[in-house]
C-alpha cells in the first residue's frame, strides 16, 4: 500500500478572515478588540473563534483602541503572545501606547487594515494611517495577497519574538481590497505553525512577575548621573533590534518557504527586473494590477520591471539600491501622502536609499488609490508610459493618479 | 583582642553589666538595661537559691495567704529571654575595683564592665544581752518565712520585738492563728516612721480590740534568756519580763554592705549615690535598700526602704548604665507606705515631719476608724496620712513631687482628696 | 513588641452622663453605684473632663512594684492582669500608679482595675456621645508590622506628605505577590518605580501611561489568571489621571469587572506637576491653573465625585478613605483586596497635600481629619450586595470654615464662595445619605 500524499486543503476567504486564521494558528494568548472599519470583521472572526473554543485565548472587549493596546502591553509584560488589529482613527486613538510599545520591546503583533485618515471624512482604504506612524519604531510589513496576509501574520510572531529583535510588528493589509476581497488560500497545518513558532520567547528583561520582581521602565534620561548614557543605551538597543529585524525577516520567510513551499519575498520582490531598462516601485495590494501592467508592457516590448516593497520598517535601503541600480528611471506609486515633501512617502524613502549612487536615475512620484480609489491596470499603464519617457534626474511634480477619476 | 575575649581566654567570666542582688531594684535595672542594650552581656548574682521574690510578701507566706511556690517575681525563662546569666544562691564577697573583678562566695571571679550594687538589706539584731543564746526568728528570706510558718500552729504566746511592718504583720497573723502576742517597741508608738502617732493609735486600737495582742511601746528589751519548754524570757527596761514560746525580731533592716569594707566606695549607713545612682567609684552604681540617696525633704541622704522607690532607683541606675538618653535624675526619696490590717487600710505618702510654718490638718472619725492628716507646706502637699479614707497613693506621690500648689483647692482637697487628686491628675499629667 | 487595643477618651465629646461608670459597675461589680466602677469620668476643674482608669501601660509600674507577682502584663492582649489568688492586698500597686488606674474597692476589700471586658468594653458600649472609643488600631501594627515593607527606604516625598504612609501601608498589606502600577504622579515622582535602572520596590512595578493604568493591569491580571496564577494587580494612582485623562480606561476596566485593586490618592489636582487643577479640585480652590486674580476667584466648578461615579459602575467594591483614619482605611483595604479577587475594587483616599494646598507640613493629618469631620469629604463603602454604608458618619459636623481656614488654597474665599461650598456639602451629604438608605 503506497502512502498517499495528504490532500491539499484550500479555502476561500477575505484578508480579514485570513489574518484571524493566522492568529488562531499562532495560538495567541490574548486578543483585545475594538470595532473600526475596515478591520471589524477581523476581530469578529477572532471573537467567534474564541467563543467556539477554536482559539484558546483571552478576549478583551476594550472600550477603545487606547485600552486595546494597553491591555496587550500588560499581557505581553506578563509573557503573553498577543494580537489586535486596527485602522485609521483607531490607530490614531491608540497612538499614545503605540508610541511606547517598541521602547518597551514588547513582541506584540497588530494588523493595520489600512485606511485613509481623516479629514476629509472617509471610511475607505489607503496607506495614510500606517504611513503616519512609520517612524515610531514598529516593524511594518505590507501584504499583497490574502495568502500573504495569512502567512505574514504567522511570520510576524517569529520575527517579533526573536531575542535580537523583540519589537512589535504591524502586518499591513489594504482596507477594502484585502480586508474584504476574497481569494483562494491554502492554510498551513497547525503542526507546521507550531514547529515554525516554537514556544513563545518571553523577553525576561521586560517582564512583570512577582517571582522575579523588577521595575519596568523606571525614570531615566535627564542631564546628570547615570541618566543620559542609560537613555542612549536603551535607544541604541532599540535601533540594533530594528537593524537585526531585517535579517530576522529574511530568515523567517526562508524557513516559512521551506515548511510550506510558499516563498514570499521578505524585504522586496524583484519582478522582471533582470533586463529592465526602467521600473516601477509598489507597495501592498496594488502590486497585482501593477504586475499585470508590467506583463502587458513587456508584451508590447517595453523592458520594464517592478520592485515590490514588502518590509517598509525597517527600511530595506540596501536591497532597494541593489535592485534599482543600473536599471534606469523609476517611478514609485504611493497610496498615501508625504505632506512635507509633496510626494509619496515611499518615493522619498526610495530616493534616500539611492543617495550617492551615480548617475542619479530619473524618477517620478505617483500617488493613487487614496480613500478607496481604484488603482487599475490602466493606471499602471499610464505610470509605465510616464516613467518610460523620463529623461533626466531632478525634481518633478507628483502625479496624482485618480485626479480625473 | 577585645576585653571580653581576653577574659574568656583567661577562663574568667566577663559581664558588661554585673548586678549584685535579684530584688526589685536589681530587676528594674536589668529591665531598663535591656530596653536599651539588647546585646551587652549581663549577669545577675542573687544571694538566694530561689528565684527572685520580694521580702514584702513574706508575712503573707507566713499567714498562708501566699503560696510559697507562687511568689516568684520572674522565672528562668525570663532571664533566658533577656539573655541574662542568673547566678542563684551566690553573693559577691569582694570587689577588686582596680581590675574590675568581683569575687563570689564560691571563689569564682567575674570581670565586669559596669557594676550595680543592689544586694538589699539584712535584718538588724538589736543588742540584747543573751539573745544569741536563745532561739529567735527573723523574716527576710523565704526560708525564714517557711520556718516561722511551721512554728505558728504550736505557738501559744509570741513575742514580737519591733512594731514595724514586719512585726505588725506577724503579730496579726499570730493572733489570727490563736496565739497571744506581745509587741515590744522601743519608740513611743507602733509603726514609727510609717505613720504618725495619731494614726498609730487608731491602728493599735484595732490590735487591742482583737484581745490577744498586747502592745508595749516606749520600752526596750535589755536581756534574753531561755524559758521553760524551749521558750524565751525577755527582760525589759521597764516593766515585768515577758515570756513566750516564740520570739520574732522585727527591729528593722540595714544595708548589706559588709563586703565593701575597706573599698573605695563611699558609704555612710548605706552606699552613697548621686541622682543617677552612681557611687563614688566610676562604673559602680547602687540602688534599692543598699543605697543611701537624696531625700526629697532634707539635705542629707537617706535610706528609704520603700519598694516603689527601689524600683525607681533600680530603673535610674539601669538607664544610666546603659546610656539611656531618656534618663531623668532621681528626685529624692519620699516615704510611701501602705498597710492593711484586720481588713482596714492605711496609706501614708510623704513626710510626717512638719517643717516650721507648715499647716497640719487632721480629720477623723474615731468610731468609723477613719483618719486623715494632711500637712501643707506653703500650700503644697508635704505629707498625707489616711486610714480607711480612699485616696490614690500614686496620685498623692505625684502631687508631693510636683509641689503642686493646692492653696485654692485646700478645702475641697481635704473634703475629697481622691476626687481632687484625680482632677489634678487629669489636668497636669494625664 | 506588639501593639494593643486601647480605650480612648475624647473629652470634647463627653457630657459627663455617667453611663460608662454605671455600665462598668454593673458589668464588673453587679452594682449600680458608679463608685464601684473601674472607670471614672471626672471634671478636671479646668472646664474639661478627665478619666481615671487603667491605661494598660506598656511598661507598667504597678507590675514592677507588686511584691506578690499578682500583676502581669499579658503579652497577647496587653491587659495588665490582676491575679486574685496571688494578691496580698498590700496596695503597693496604688502607690506605683500615677494615674489612679488601680485602686481599692472597699466593698470587696481588694484592688480592682479595668480589663477591657475581654475585648468588648461595657463602658464604650454604653457611651452614646462617642467620647469613649475602643481603638483596635493595634491590629494594623500587629498584623502588618511584621509584614515586609516592600518599598525602598527613603522615598523622596515632600515634607509632611501622607502619600508615602498610604503607599507603604497598602503594599505591605497587599503583599509581595503583586504587580504594581504607578502612573505618572506623586507616587512614582517620589521614587516608587525607581530611577535609572534601579527599582523603587520589591514587587514588580511599572509606569503605565497616565491614561492606561487600568487596562495595562487588566492585561497582566488576565494573563496570569489564564495561566492559573493568582497575582494581585494593584494601582497606586492619582486623582488627575483617574478622573480626567484616564477616566475612560478606568471606566472601561470597571465596567468589564477587571480584577484589580485600583487605589486613587486624591490630592485634588496635579500636585506632582506643580499644583494644576483637576476635575477633583474643589470649588473655589486656588491652583496654578485656576489662579486667584482680579478676574478669577479660583476654581469655578465643583469637584467631580469620582468614587460615586465608580458606584455607578456597580464595581465589586468602592470606598472612600482618609489619611487621618487609618483603621477605617485598613478595614477598607481588606475589603478591597478581597473584592479584587473577583472584580474591580476601587479605593479613593482623600490625601491633603502640604505643598500644593499651602498649609504647614506638620498639619497634614489634622487637615485630613478636619475635612472628614466637617463632611467636606465623607467616608463610606459600597458593594453591590450591601449597598452604600457610611463608615464614619459625622452627625454633628464641624463648621467647614474651620477646615477652609486651615488650608491656604482657600485663603481668598469670599463669604459667597464659602456659602457655595456649604451648600455643596449639604447637597453632597444628602446625596450620599440617599444612596446609603436607597434600596439595593
């Protein structure tokens, strides 16, 4: 009797359900929830899993996102694996404890189901919420597909809990497109996830346990005594954790690929870049349409490639420089705005990554998909056309893709 | 090497604090030391082989009121808890002040840091010719009391030499036991020094009313000889001889200071001490019956064989020895006496010697055997003497010591000394 | 050395009715004659009253002076016990005692003295004016004195501050199996959490944000409970964070019945950051953000009654306490701790601030006492089962002016403002009393 390969299981779900599935598979200890569009169904799934006993976790229905994250901070300080999700205004309300989480080195994982920020009033997708907190110290990864949402949430725990990282992780997936868009996914077996994550690695350097009493976060800094140097030591330690996260993310994706056969690009994905003469850079779910546009342009003979950024924090500057160097002009498509520079934030970061590389490549910032606006293949065709015609480096006005839609 | 260790090496016991005696003054001192210095080594040397007890309780052991097994003031556990070596049945016989070594009657030697002499008093045996040849009793130790108690059932006629508290208590007990008792007192009244003549007369009447007690005051025994059937005959200065089958000598006590003969420690009738109970030799204190300390009333130091005073002196000595910063110096001896007889109660606080210009007020009701005598000196309480008149002796003691001006309260005080005393207490030191 | 219960006498409450003496005589001598009592209340001749009774001295002179070993101080009860069988009636104890605490009862022919009736003194029971009080504060010392002080020595509070007292007592009682949250304020300000890597306590301690003390503790508590470990979650918070910016999260945790003991030290404002107004600052009070000037007479709104709001949450336990009434505080601490095992326990402690309220540092406890005795604040406790109950009712309150005059932040008050405060107190008393009598 020959051993039959186990039948592969698939299911069709949206990104919010995929994230919830991942949380259950990660055997999270505590979930704190508060409704906010477009993440609400994600925590509803979790509440149902817990109610059904499918996930053995503590569910805290907090009275707001501020407390949601505060509850998780407490639980993480006691050694728990924790999860929550939020969007737009919820993230803004959460900001005070959010700002503090990386400094406390708490390996909390939180999905940002991205949403454009107020005001103008809007309940639709866009990266503005996540981009507004990009410099606080959380690791941030953006997903392209429903499957990647599921896989990345699991990968996030492995990254966050690695001892040389010990930082909170945001898994960003686009509101509307990924939150509600359904696709066929293949969920991993529980034992695969268990193997992958192992036992939660508690950061005993930051723990509140009467059996090993310590003061967590006593006052430091100031201008005298041990304060200034100690404050610098904490800050530099945090920076080292961020730096090490790049390697941790790579390692985790490799291991996940080995276990599941799904090899997501950990930092950036190069798509048809080998012989590209110019390229576009994308972030998140727009990448699917962009790849279709690239394929069509290639069929038309345009030697164009694509670089998808998955890991936005820490910023994979070296990988991006390596990917774009020698490939001519590039355009960056953002779903959010950098108000200070009147361009997309990813665009600015990509430019910064290329600092010092000569000759400077011509480049263009595109902003599209704000507040739920569609980014279609046609939009990317226009992007490709525009980038293909760029002649020399230098400042250009941002192109607003949905200005006429 | 520290001194204590050196002494150990040399095989000699060493005590940071050495206390001679185990009476009230000694125990109060020990307590005071331990309140401040929990660690210093402390040795108490007591003459008696028994646990500490009070001579004051002995008449009640004789009468049977007190169970001799239950009179002890402290037990071994107390000394153990206080980390105190209690050497029972020993006395210090010699002190080498230069080397600070005390020698005990068994030849052992204790090197001391500080020494308290509180070895008490012993009975005075009056110079009566032939007394040493006849059997007599004294009452200073528990053994004395047990011996005397054993004699009571077969005593028909007892002679009590001395009408002090010991003699009067014994006389009452003997008479209650059915014996006839003759009390012989050299002074003109019973209880001299304790109560004034008027009060003494009221007390004496209670004894005479009993019918079995004869009191002969103002006479002295000059010689003694053996009488019939092991009895004693006492010849008096005036009057016919008295014969009895038991003789108890209660002629007072004197400080037990023989062992200091020839030492540099200055003595008069007792060991002279200052307001901190320090003797003339540094590092040596004295307290209790053995000490002669300042009087509250007179310039010259006095012996004040009063139990509460012994406690106070002992405490002062202990505090000073241990360096207790809260120490307040001795304010002078005030005579204090309480005396219960045939169900009546007498109290005296203060001096009965009225100074010139003092006002003496006596209130009495002979039938009810009530008596109150108050001496005011410049409006202040100098002494108060009461029989069957309720008052708080401790409060009166404070009024005397504080020299509280009672001028405006005089009439009310005389009418209700207890109530006025308590009101003043509430106002002045509560 | 243990501490003992005692009978306290408040002369100012005594009307010399004599009920105590009669009750004592009846209890101890089967007599109605006050002369047979072991307690005597007397006019001291200076317009007040005194008390003659045994004080159960710590180092009793009567015991040392008893020749018959008939008196001894009981190490457990603290009572100076008199043994009839050993007593020889010598009365030397009456000489030794300067306080008329032991005296001869001629009717029985021996000395008698108070023995606290075995812990339920008849005199105290008979006293209708509250002049006699059986103080059981000793329990605090005995039960808690042996417990470890879990804060480091030398917390740097302001001179005369009562908060250190409250903190140390609380943590002692709550014990080492605790996670302590000290949100920004005076508690961490004096070093409770620590500085520069050094801890301020012997229990795990942390700074939450001013805004998220309750939910952080909730996360900790819930996770330990899930792991099967019973750990006490304790907050030592201030009124500003709790009543203002942290109120939402406090309310949320209370509504969810998160199991913790949330203790608010109410010093009526942001005293740690320099005496700014909070919603707990009373009407009329000067603060640095409600300054007194030509156009402003201090705070123009009444204080938020935070503990009553917590009652509105039907917490497992809510109580108010005062730094001046530690026995009351301790009883409530016990109840709160117990309640925190199954729900949200909220303890609100009124805590005058010498620095921010402008009064001499030695008067802190006195000011706290005056606040209670004038009904400016009220001491009560609540549970859903038992309802609200006044634990220290003040039926005959002292004029609030006496309290206001003791505190510098009210120095500027006009008669109109004082009238407003009096009116507010009357309203508050009525509201609390309504609650206290309301059916559950």
